[in-house]
C-alpha cells in the first residue's frame, strides 16, 4: 500500500452497504448465480457507482463493496473442492460464532437476537434464518482455479473504468484459512494441521489472482482473535497461541511469493453487536499477528472495547516500512464519529508510528453492520477527519 507521505490516507475494510434494490443481487453474486450478461448490465453499473461514491467522499484506497462473499457452500465451493453439506446433529452449530462463552454469559441477549434473526441489530435488515446444515469436508480440499475470482476482478476493473473518476488505489478482501475453518468443519483430514494447510493451499490461487490483477490483497482473519471465545472449554493461553500460530504459518505458506507490500492483514474481534467482554487482549496475540507477511496491518482501534490498546503498540518493534491502518470509525455503533475525534485519533497514531506510516481505517466492514445511511456517513466523517489531521500534522 501507499504510505501517507503527503497526507493521511484513508481506506476501510471492504464490505459496503448494498444499494437499495441490489440486496438480492449481492446474495446471488456470492452464490455464483449471476450470469455474464446480468453482471455486465446490472452489476458493473452498481459497482461503478460505489467506486465513484468512495472517491468523491475522499477514500483513497477503495473496494468493490465486497458483494461476492458469503458464508455459504455455494460461495466457498466456487473456489475449492472437497466440500459438502449435512444436517446439524443435536448440540452442533453451523458456525463457531454461534457457540461462544459470551453467549453462555449473556443468554437473554443472544436469545433475543436469535429470535429476531440478527447479528448487528440494523433497522430494516432482513432476518437471518437459523441454519439447519453445516459445511463439511468430505474429500481432498483443493483449488477450483481462478474463474470465480477472475469474474469479480474483471467486473471491478470494468466498473472502475466506467466510474468516471480517477482511482488512486484499490483492494480486494479474501478470507484467511484461520477464518474459513469457522464455517467449514473437518470430517476428512486426520489432523488439524492437515486440514488448515489444505484450506491455505486452496486459497493461494485466489490470493495470487488478486495481486496479479493489480489490486491490494486484504486478508480477512478475525479468527486470530475471535477463536479465543469460541473454543470450549477455555484453552490455556499457551495452547491458544499454538492454535493461532499454526493458522498464521499456514497463511504465510499460502502467501509465499507475494510481495508483502501488496498485502494487508485485517483482524477484528467479530462484527456482531454483542458485549465482547471475553475478547482476548491484543497483547496476547500481537506478536503472532505481526508475523503474517504483510506490509499493512488493519485492526479495531475505535471500538470502545479496544481503543485503549493503542498503548500496546507503543512497545512493539515494527519492521521498517510497516504501515498501520487502525480503525478510527466503528461498525459497532450508529453514532457517527465527529471528524475532530477522528483527527485526534489519527494524530495519536501518528505519534506512535509516524504520520507517514498511518492510514485511517475502519474497525470492520460497514455493510450489514450499521444502517446504510450511517455507514456512508461514517466513511465521509473518516475522510473529513483525515483532512483535519493532515492540516495539523503537515503545517
């Protein structure tokens, strides 16, 4: 990614609100159900509008809205072999986030959320139906090739060309193996290591395709932090660090040969709107996160559960050229951050790593986590806050 050499640059985490009337198309994109003709006539113009809106707001490194991803077998099956579906057995869940120690503590909260089918309590959202099946590994997990991601990348390129604006930099997110295994359950491989490395190998073609197309590759890996509360009974810290170290090493295996300056690594403590009292402290995982072969690290820093952890970064020795992209706007509240607060946060981070090594970011994706109007207002506030910080830091 580009450094903030002349101003505080801005970006976000990828997922943007789907425009009104596009919600069903976004779901169908993720399931691979949109044909080439429809993509050309219906999807490209929408993405072109999303591109234009980001640039005009003042976002420097943009995305395509991330409408092509979903935690469903039709989405994963476009990229890898060896997957199947089976009915849930008593006591099983379809995703690890559905069984956490926090859920055991806040039973009424999560029962109420489950009853209305929500994770983020967004006004007007469609209820999320309770899953009755889980994705399982039934055979060797291997790459399906790059056809699916190539369609997305070509659509993004065409949309940029049709947007009528100059795009400075663009990124495309892809899931880490250590997050995929929160939705894909191993019923084939003999060991956890074999399973995780198989997932990593299946994703490596996708990672390279994104970079080869000229985009920044964002690795989405909430699992490095969220797995802590999803493992029952609570593991020892030493065992947990071994668990995430294996996944970090598998990710680096998949990234082999990709220049670190083309990679940014994003983690968070989960995008659902819960209490998050069981979030693992950053100090316990930061050294492992920083071993991922990336130039830029994107993480939650605006969230009220983690804003204080800026102090952890003061004691970390970063490799030369490392860029930090702390979240300075949050996906976890409908309150739109004041640009002056955003500017103050950015100035604080500049004091930790230098102004040239800070990019203003978001804690997580805005699409589906806050109301669409709020999401766009937060991104506009981010750009305005970065402009205020730039004036303070450069003059």
